[in-house]
C-alpha cells in the first residue's frame, strides 16, 4: 500500500467470536496458529480471508476475475465451441501465453501455465477471439510444430544408447515449455505480442482491488488497494482434539457386527478473533482509471463481504456462522491504523467469556491512538454490531451494517467531490 498525502484509507476492525471449529487448516489439518504477545493464538490467514472476501465481492458486483494456471485450457474450451479441433485449440491457448514473451512464463507438464495468472474473466474471451482471428495461421503453425517436434524426437531417439534410454525412463517431469521452445518460436511468428500482452495486462475492479504481480512483466503489476491482516484470537488459544466414530449402517441393520465402521480424530479450536483490513480508496479509484462510481460500489461490497464472510473449512461439521459482536469502521486521510496492539497482552480466561474484555480493550486502544496521533486525519468513524454498548472512542453507534456502509460511502463521495 502506497501512503500518499490526500489519499483516503478505509479501516475495518472486527471482534468476532467463533464456536468450536476449524476455520483455516494448516498442512497437518490443525487450526492455524501464531505466537503473539508471548502466547499461542488461533489464526485465520489473510490469504484465505482475501480469497473468500474477493469471491463475495465478485458475486455481489458481477465483476469477476480468475486466478488460475488453466488459461490455455479455458481458451481451448472456447475455441472448441467455435468448431476448432481439440488438439489445435489447446496449442492455440498455449501459443497465446508464449506469444506474450514474458521471461520465465511458460507451459507446464499439466498443459497449463507454470505460474498462476490473475485476469479478468473477460480476458479469456478476448484471448479466444484473438486466436480465432488468426485461426488459419495458428492451424498451420500447429501442424508445423507437431512435424518439427516429431522430427526432433526421432533424432533424439537415434542418438540415445540403450543405457541412456534406461536412465531417462525414471518418470521425472520434463521442464516447462518456455520462450526458447519450438512452440514459442511459432507463436511469435503468428500472434501479435502487443495485443496478447495487452490482454494479459488488462484489469477490472477485482484486480484493481486485490492486486496482481507477474514476475518480469512490470506492466501487469497492480498494487492492490486491499490490505488484510491475519486474524488473531484476542486471547491464548490452543488446539482441542475431537475423537469421532462413524457407524456402518448396513452392518448395524444386519446386527452381525457392532462398533464403528471408521474411527479418527480431528482438531478444532474456539476463539474470539480480532480481524483487520484496510482499503486505500484513492488507490482503488486510480487503479480503475478514475471510475469513482465503480470504486464506491466495490468499497461498499468489500466492507459487507469482509464483515459477513466466514471461512468455510470444516463448516459441515461445525456450522460456525456467527456475525461480529463489533464492527468499527474508520475513514482516514493520513494513514491506515491497525488496533491489534490492544491484544498484545492476551485477554485472560474468564467465565464471562472473552468478548466483553475484547470490546473494552479495542475502545481503550482506539482512544490511546486518538490521543497520540490526534484526530486530524480521522475523516469520520462509526461502529455497529451485536454488542448493545456505545463505545466513545469508536465514533457514533449506528444500528446496522447497511447504515454503517452507507455512511462511509456517502462521506467518501462527498470528500472526493
């Protein structure tokens, strides 16, 4: 996030309690965790949170982007619907990637790209249309590539000794097809690099909000307007083990066998989380080439999505679909401000739960920030949520999420005007 004088930053802070659940798993299947303030906390990764928030924003706005290695296959499917032969269509999709001439970007053994690309969904249609415009040249090039590769394969086979062939047959993957390959050579001949690169560099609201980086291709890089922190429990939280069994219905009905058809264990946690995200509204509008209307729409839907999205891991067995006890939103003109420091000293265990102390801590910590930084950079702020209290340092209390979002969007609109 670039800190620019005159920019507007929308900070969103949540305090949310989740029941016994596993919202975000690590490699071993346990709830993710982190050390903070000298104790182990439950954690929700920012990567997972951003993905689910992004998808929710896309569903609300209808403006979609795809992060995928499967661009060649997606383009091929579109070309097949236009009557292309399947093998030529796939080669066309791969040639489009190689025609861009991006160093290090190639085709993997899976027939997709060797790196994830993040593109507007409409870019897949644009790539297919461009290929279709050059159908004759691509079809001829595909035949020439196939012939040249078959000829090269025969030469290689004649040169290899029996021992060499035995050594080569160890099942190792071939390297990715890159810019020096036969396919890349023909791609450069029949496809316009500038047009292909222009499509790969295209952006929409989703890309503008969440950002993109393609190594060795600076023109595709978009500094994301959204910054999201890892969610941390406000208190120490460990993993809890759940031993479970599954009954075999048919065996039980027959009465021939008792006991479980399957046994295992799962790991869960329960925690009250502090979650924080910041949206650089000015950068978002800049990424959208000044389209303020779309920028305001994305801003509103981002706040709603961040507040309402629950990470879905293990949800079928835990149904952890809570809503926040507190949502605090601050529009600032100076810089983003996280309030995670309120919980550097972990909230202690209590029969009253963790929520009351977590809410009080956030209010106190916000007040400390106001005293230290002043309130000159605070354009407006307000709070809402399940908690009935009014928190003095968190601005005016409003009664619902819609009102909270409307207030922020209206203020942004007036400031920008």
